[in-house]
C-alpha cells in the first residue's frame, strides 16, 4: 500500500503585493495549482523507484488484478498518478509507439464525495470542536501571542488580511514563496530566510493543532484514521480471500499524508515534500521452510503454490507471523527511511499494529460526520475483481441484479419471455465493468 503526494506544482494562490502577480499566466501557463514539468519528472522517478523495489514482486506489465490506483479528483493528483505509473510500468510511458503504448486506469470520485483521501473536517461539528480545544490550549495561545508582531508585519508586507484564519493564510503566503523560490524567481526583500523559517514554524503549529494533541486519536478517527483503516482492511481481504491484488496506490496531498502520519503517531513537524511516499509493506514469516514459497525476496505478500502448479497461487491462511513495515521516502537522493510505530518494533507484528492503531481508527458503527465508511473498490469492478462486497456498502451502490430464478411469472404465457429477459440482464451485469457495485475498502 503506497500513499504519495503529488509532484511539484504552481502556487495555489497569490497575494496583493506579489511582484510576480501580473505575469502569473506566463510563469504558470497551465494555471495556479497545476502540476509542473518538474512534478511530472518527480513522479516518473518515484515510479521507477517502486519498480526497482518490487521488480520481483510485481508483474513486468500492468495487470488490473494486481494493481489498483486511486486519486483525489484534482488535475495535479490525477496527472501525478499517471506519471508515476509511467515509471512503474514502462508500457505506460510517453513516447512509445502507438502499438506499444497502453494507458493505465486511475480511479477517483468527486471531491465532495471523497471520504477516503479528502476529509470534510470543516463541515464536521465534532472536528471543529476538537480543533477549537487545540487552538484555545495554553501552549498554542502562547506561541500565537509570540507571533503577533510578526503577523502584523506580514499583513503590511503582503497586503493580505489575516483576520479569521491567520495561521492558514500565513501558510498560503509561505506556499507561494516556496513555489516561486523553487522555480528560480526572486523573492521580495522582506522574505528573508528568517521570515521563511518563522512561516514554517507557524505552519507546523497549525498542522499540529489539526493532527496532534489534545484528543489526537479522536481527530484521527475523523481524518487519517479512515485511510489507515482502509489500508488494513485491504490487506485483510486480500489475505482472507487469497486475492491476486498486490499493490494499492493512493495519489493525494500533503494534507493526506499529514493526517495519516498523525493517525500513526509519526508526525514530526515537517510538511511532506512533493512526491513524498509513505509505504506499508505486509510480510509473512514462515516458520516452516518447506512452505516458504514467495514472489522473490522483496517485501510484499507471501503466497502459497509451487512452481509448475496449475491454478492461481493463493495467500497462506492468516497467522500471527504477518508483520507490517513502514517506509517514508521524502528525498529521491537517499534511501527511504524506515519508520517505527510508537510502541512496536520494526517490523511490527500485524496483531500488535492493529491493537496500537485501534484508538485512531473509526469505530465499527461508523464515522461521525461521515455516516458509514466509504467503500473503496472501484465501481464497476468490485465483486468480480476483489472477491465480493466484503465491506460497508455505499449509499450510492447499485442494487444487486436478481437471478432469473427469483422472478415469479404472474401469467403462464409470459414465463419464457420473463426468463429470457432476466437471463439477459444477468449476463449484462456479469460482464466486467458493467456491474456497478462497491466491493470493499480500497
């Protein structure tokens, strides 16, 4: 399971005194917030890294039953997913001949319906209450008071009113400055290294209020814990049903990674850079060497089935030998960092991992402010692709197609017609891509 931030993008916004405001359309021809050429390159490189890491685990070409990609419904995340896949599967790379090139599907849902990668915390009364408790805490208020003069000067420098959400608006100024600096643009004289550092500290305080204490676990249940729960549910279903799914990839935002880090107790005060990737690797340690049949030595799912056997190779039955390893790739120049869940060694036994993360994951009866969990197998592929519903169903899920045997003819003369019609509808729904039903928590 991989969760990554989109690649380098243009600034999300400007500010009234921005010296580059008048030429923004020239500097950012694709528009504010859009993926840049550098962002495409970063994602290609990340995809190639994943290919090298899982060379002996993934098939050399894309197989829909092995890999599933989900993105938020933003241009920059959808394009990042496609660029990443071009690095992971060369068949999807640009520049190949028309006959050799093959697109790979990236799934998404509308922003307003996304409960997995975008968290509607602003519309959730309970989350707003928890956030208010955090921002009214003495530590937060003390830090904010220490920046009063700085924020006043920032208003004068930028011409931007910070009333209402001073820290979030200060972050937007920081985002604009960092984007411009990364692309070689000159910064205004007031934007010194000390100012940028202070803005980064302000941003960290704001993020900490959203994902950290007080009540960090309950905040996680309304945000990053939703995704964490889905990741664990994905593995459970693959393991239980012996499905061929090997990798799930989520193309999302820094806010997604920050919320997930908060749910894991791993937020370190730093914002994930572009193309940062948090990976979950599930491994099985086999006690009996005679049963150690795997897809190579790379981290992933250990499977049963011997070479030469006919039929699909299936995952071994659940056992306490499954562990979870976490890695964080935030710099393409170095090796990914191995992360350790607080209170557990690395790798962490799956049962212990579940136990430690349970307070941060949503309760079984549903997510406050969200209703039921959002199911996440792709619409149209669920039961055929991932082995049935297996999870909480969406309110938008289509009803099951009833088999012909359930149709009771009311008139004897209509039996043949009704049976043929029912059989035809059943065959239509059976075709992959036609049965519009959710399968589980991808």
